């Protein structure tokens, strides 16, 4: 299968997953040059005209929100061909874009696919997501307006019970470029690890403040608590040497941290998240999910300070990640296999 990743970079787990499934010789990546210039994202080409004459040679074209910034995007989208075309939406919001309705799009893959609509939460986050998806990119990120504004604009909220037959879940995962240094015996020097960039997300500030006060008042365990800003090598080292690590939402519920923690063999302690994840971790077996800060504390005492149950949860989480959620498996199970079903 020959694949064109239209609007997506090579330095990303999606590209890694396609390469692992289909070989690098069959994967071609294009992104508008502004993303290379502003974010140093890499691609095979920064000029979409390199592909306009040979579109029929591809078996699959994967469009992304960055595709909207290509002046030739509509040519790719509306070109009549037997090539399958899908849209991969990894934005950290709950919107389905207008491109969902286009007849040339066979499937729409959504990261933040809610299990069902929570109208209170939706109302609370709607303005924030509109700002993040429509105002922030052209103004603050200085990448300008999309060439195709109509197809890029939000159409509705993404929920699994909405009757949108083309929509499929495509959660995040993380790259495998760092080796897993966790020893077989799952020993660790740090009891609890919590490292995140606070940004403007209220949940993060609330949990960070509460956890900082909690650990400052207790000397029964060893912690590493940080508001980010540490080098990635140091982050991986500290995470891998911790018994448990905490994940709370960012702009989206599905954060890198949710996947990094079990990927590096640490027991995942996470907020319960309301998005659809096929083969998700199981509470009390391969992860620990909490409702609030009090619940988090109680479960930390149960699984870490009063027992060694964290070890089996860490082992099971690591095995579960490797069985279901590596980049190779994410692309194969969540995208390639879904194409075979239509």
C-alpha cells in the first residue's frame, strides 16, 4: 500500500506507525512549509505540487487539519480516483470539522471522541475550543488563515453516540525512540511522579496546587513534583524510576502523559476520561483511575504505601501498552484495519 500523509510530519508517531506497517518506501509526507519554518517539523516535501500529477498512484491519502493550509488542498480532495481518502483529526478539542460531510472522505478519525455528550462540560469548553482551533493558530501561532476555511470550520461535537457513521476513535500514543529502562523487578526510588506544563487548564492548576501541599505536609514517601521545564532525557529518567505517575487532562483529555507512563513501565494514575479508547487500560489491573484528589490520595496509600500492588499494575500496564497501543498497533488497529471494513 502506498500512502500520502497530506499535512503531516515525519517526526511523529503517526509516521512511525505507517512505516512500521507498510515500510518507509511506501510512505510519503507533505506539510505546508510554514509548519517546517515555525515548528521545525520535517516532511518529504513542503510543496504539494510534487504530488498533484501522480495522485492516482497512491492507495490511501490521509488528510489532517494542516491540510487546510495547502493552496492545492481542494485539488487533492476533489480529484476523482479510486484512492481511499480519510481525515485524521488529532486536535485536542471535541469538534468534528465540516470536511466530515464531504463525499470524498471515507472515514474520519478523531482523537477526542466523547463516549457521550456532557452538555455542561461542552458548554464550559466550547468557547475555549473555538479559540484554540479557530483564533489561536492564525493569530498567536502566526500561521495565517487556512486556505480552505469552510471545510476546516467546526460542524458538531464528536461523540460516539451521535450517529456519525464515518467517525472512528484514534487516540494518541507516544513514539518509541527512548528505550524502556525499567528493570524486571520493577523497583523504583521515587514513590510518586507528577510533571506537567500547567498552561491555562484549570484542572492542572487545581491538582498541582493540591498535590504540592499534600507532599509538603508528608514525609512518608519520596516525590518528584514539577511544573515542567525539565529536559526530555531527565523527564524519562525520573519517570522510569518512579512507582506511580499522575496524568490529568490538558486542553484534551487524551494527553501524551497518559501513554508515556505505562510505556515506561510506571503505574498509571489517571483521572477518569470520557473519550472512547478501544482496548483502554483497566482500573485496578493495568492502571488506577481516580474521581478527585481525595480518591487519588486514598488509592495512592492503598496501592503504594500499604502494599506493593503498584508493581503488578505497572507490569500489566506496560504489557497492555505493548500489546495494544504502540505506534505500529495504533495505525494498524485504529486506521488500517478500519479501512478494510468499508
